[in-house]
C-alpha cells in the first residue's frame, strides 16, 4: 500500500489560513431532491482572502457561481459572487443559496425568516416562506434587441416562425443584463442550438458579455425555459438561473402582464437537472419582481490557503 500522507497539510499548520465552505443545491423540486437544482459553493467567512484567491477558488470549484460571505458586525453581510472567469454584480441562485447559509449560521441581519445581503448591485432582501427562499429584485431596465426575427432565430439555430413577436427578443436587466427570447412551443425550445459566435456578434450586453434565455409559455401560469452562457470558448446550458427568471419578470411587465401574478418556471429538463423556480409580480404601490425556490444542504468542507 502506498503512503500518501506526505501530500496532505496538517490542519494545525500555523502558516495556513483556513476557510470553511458549504455546498447547497438551489431550486430543487422538493426537500427530498438532494441532487436536483443548481449547485452552489458558499464560503462562510472570506475575510483575509484576496480577490485573486476568490477568483481562483471559483475556477477550482468550476460551478456556475461561487459566493464569498464577508460578515459585518451588527450589519447584514456583504457577499461577492464569482463565476469561474469573472466576478458578477448579481446572480439569482447564489443570492438564494447564500441567504440560506447565512441564515443557518445566524449571521447579523439573516435570522428568523428573513435575510438581507449586500451585493454589488445593492442590498437584496430575501425571505423564507412555505419552505422556499425568495428575493426581491431591483427594478428592471430593458431595451430592444434591434434584430429581425430571422437574425435572432439564426443565432438560436431556429427558424423565424419559432419566435413570438416582431421584436424577436429584448434585453432585460434586474442586476445582470440578459437577452430574453420567447418561442412558440416546447418543440421550438427543444430544437434550440445557439451559436456562440453569432450571440457574441449580435447580442452583446452593456457589460460586454452575452447570455440568452429562451422562454416557452406552456400554461397561463407556467413557463419552461433554457439559459445559455459562454464557458471555455463555447456555450453551456445552466440548469437554473434566478437572475434570468427575474429578467423574465421584467419582460412580462414590459409586455403588459397583469399584476399580481404568480408563475412556476421550470428549467434544466434538457440536461437532466430539473430546477423549479417561483416567479411573482407584486401589485404593491411599486410593482416588484420576486424569485424564489427551495434549497437543500449537500455538504461542507475546508480549504487551506498559504
């Protein structure tokens, strides 16, 4: 038997910095759906960690996002969100999953059935009710895509009749700008094969990136969606995207959707990773978009850095 003990660093090594993390799945179908949803790594206390180390750890875990909690005394915590290649101002499933972890840890501003996180887009409130954690998104902004239906369809590997509406899509931003494109049916959704080259040429966001959510309305209160973003020089499909769900809410408001309204949004079916998101449009004095879902804890661990 080989002895590999020399490969591991002693936990009491005084030159090492220790950081604990939690692994959770967000937007699971039920509390028993251990391996459903969208996975997230949450570092409990990232004080003492450099920006470069946060980015390197996000690349190491290679999930769609990794979050880093920076607790603040007598204040709700600051949270930073990193994709494997860059920091993000806002993302939905990291917001929900991090609120869940911060609540379990009992951090300031994150106890009871509510949590507030200070993100790069400002303070985001998150509430727990009926087993789900739900964030209230910032007010949205939007703009036309400026393409013909034929050009938009070509980007997605579809034909113009697959799309709905003359505008053929709209950029919406509740904290992370993305392109929203409605399609006629689940059959159209199933045939989507987006081109990274064409998206990068025709659908750049104000942040100089590109990402697209394709949406099929399958009932008055139900949507099925797919979301694609660039990774490793190509495109990858995300199993569950809370920011895009919030942007769908902004898209619906622009289209004159009645309020209050509640919808179930499913995602990930085509990659065998079902995610179930709850989208609501409030009818308060100021109409707001809210996105929620269930979270399950998967495991935890320790990272030691020199």
